[in-house]
């Protein structure tokens, strides 16, 4: 597998803020790489370095084997920024032609519009589009020149469910046609739906870099759900990484609370629970979703595990 881009011990500071802290990462051809992290984790900074829009404070960023701040190394790069800004007075088809003209092998306008679901908007001026329509067009623009590498910063923010699913299908189709994609997202289900590989970042550091399944299994989290009148004490038992009152789990009429506990080892935790003698009922155990695994990863960075007050 070819390496298309690489960060080698990259640190980027903004004044006293360290947005990226000694990050090393390779982007390999053919993959959809999901960048996952809370607000301010450093995801957008990583993309701007890959786009050559900023330089690292230290370390090396390489795009197609060269320095991304030099235009010739960006020739096969497509990207969609977090903020969508299309020129108000141009028609949609004109914006597509303008962007695609920079690439030697463009996707025909009608095909792109069909794939990304805006065939009916081609003659519309950009200023007259809704936020969601602009977003779909901005994502499509990243693919307009069949770039080898596409960077998508929160591509489906603000889109409804149907529009998001449509975009995911289009992104997958372009990957099948040979594009490599890096996608940041706040929607964890988006990363689960798209990514082959997941990089979890928090506070500028890479906490995990592995296949989707491996990231899930690496944290080996399980969710133990139960009801108990002693919720607080159960949440404080050894082995609990995170404790949360389940949705709709307000104290019920019988004085018990429903709890969802993220634990590293469910067998061990159940033994601890039984030994504690604390009352519980309706215990259920299941594997953690990516979202839950991600939360467990990011909250376990400090010395002590986080316990959300229950
Ligand atoms: N131009 C800048 N000047 C000062 N600080 C900045 C600048 N750009 C980013 N930062 C800081 O660097 C850190 C990382 O920001 P970044 O935008 O990369 O995070 P992110 O993971 O993309 O967050 P979000 O999910 O909220 O978009 C944050 O603390 C942010 O405030």
C-alpha cells in the first residue's frame, strides 16, 4: 500500500496552546481514515498542515512525497473545509467548473451533481442555496477533479439524516473508484459508517490508530446496565470507567435508578458488584459502541477515571 501523506513527530503550537503534540501518522492509499476527537482535539489543525495552509512548529509533514506548502504537491489533493463559503453570485455549475478546471481529470458536472444529489440545483446561484445544499456541493467539490487524496472536515455537519446517508454513499463510491479519504467528524456513527481505520486524537495526541474493530476491541469496554437504589455507590466501584444514568432513567417510582456503566472487564466487574452486596436488578451486559469506546479512551487519559455524577 502506498503512503500518500505522512506526519512525522509533528508539533503545532498557537501561542501557549499546543494543538498537535508530536503526532506521527501515515495516510495510505485506498483507505477511509476517520479522525475522531472532541472539540479542540487538533483534527482541523492536522488537515490544515496536510493542505500546506500552515506549517508545523516542529516535525515534518509530507504530501505525495513533498512539502504541501508547495503547490505542485497539492495537485492531487481535494478538500472541503469546515466552513462552507461559496461565491454568492456564481451558479452551482460555474463553481464546479471553476474548481474542476484545476485538475486534469475532472468528473463531468452532471455526474457529480447526480452522485451528490443536487442535479436540480445546477443553475441556481450559490447565494440562493440553503445551508445543507451548500454543504453537499462543498463536499462534492472536493471530489470534482478525481484527486487521489480527499480531506473532509466534518463533511455532514448540519445535514439531515437522508442527506448524510446520500453523502456517505457518494464518498464510498469515490473510494471504490480509487480516492483515499480522510474524514473528521463529530458524528461517531459517521466514522463507523465510513472509516476502515480510526485515529483517535485528544489534546493534540494520538490515543489510538487502528482498524475500526481494533479500536473498539482495544479499549475492550463493555456496558453493564442495571437498576439499583444504590446507583452512586455502584458507580464508585472498582473497574467503572464511566457511569451514566440511562436515557429516561430518572428515579423510578420504586426508588431505583437505571445505570449504564462502562467497564473494562465485565466479568471482573460483575464479581465486584456481587461481592459488594449492593442491591441491583435487571443486569445486562453488551459490547461498547465506537462512541462509548471513544469516550472511555478520552476520559481515561487523566490519572483517575472520570465518573459522571449519577
Ligand atoms: N489559529 C489559531 N489560533 C490560536 N489557536 C488555535 C488556532 N487554530 C486552532 N487553535 C487551537 O488549537 C487547538 C486545536 O484546534 P483544532 O481546530 O485543530 O481542533 P479540532 O479537533 O478540529 O476541534 P473541532 O472539533 O472543535 O473543530 C484548540 O485549542 C484551538 O483553540
